[in-house]
C-alpha cells in the first residue's frame, strides 16, 4: 500500500512539474512581441520581450543606394527610434536614398538609350534611302566578328 501511495504521489509531482513548465512557457509566449524588418521584399522577424527595446540590426546594403534608416511606414514615414519601448507587434521598413554615383549612372544609361535610338533611326533612314536590305542594327552583336 505504501508503494502504491508513493507511486501516485510521484506521478502527481511529475504531472504538476510538467504542467507548471507548460504554463510558464505559455506565459512566456504571451510576453513576446514581434518586430518585423522588411528589406526589398524579404522579412526578418525578431521576438522582443514586451516592454523592452528592440536591438538595432546591422544596416542592410543595396547597390547604388545609401541606407537612411528604418521607417515605421513602408512609404516615407518617420524614422524609427530604437529607444522606443515595444508593447505590440510592429513592422519596420528599410529606407533608401540613391547615392550620387547610382543617380549619375542611371542618367548616363538613359542618355545612351536615347542616343542609340536616334542612331538606329538614322541608320534605318540611310538603309531606306540607299535601298539596303535587312535591319543593320539588329544583325550586329557586340564582341563577335563575322567573316563572309
């Protein structure tokens, strides 16, 4: 009888231990909020304890752009202050400013597209004027030579 009582007592202690651990884990989950960092369509989620500050992540990189900071709005909202106490799930979005080199490159490539278009039109005009067959520009491949 003593063995049976001891076994029941042991089972009760084990059950109470398991239940309290489960309740503790559940209560722990209730105290965690999620901070979602969005960078170019990808998201990284970080769990933060309710009432704590979120750690500042490393600055992301994007070719031709400078990272300005994290915004609370996907558009041009205010920059997020990392001294803010987190009490609910939030989303933060990477904000970018095109650097001068990237802006200049975009302008130059745009100019080349325009110039190439005019050159193609001029060559097509000459082809029509002199009765040349075929589209001269479309037959040319940069970096290859042909022999006839």
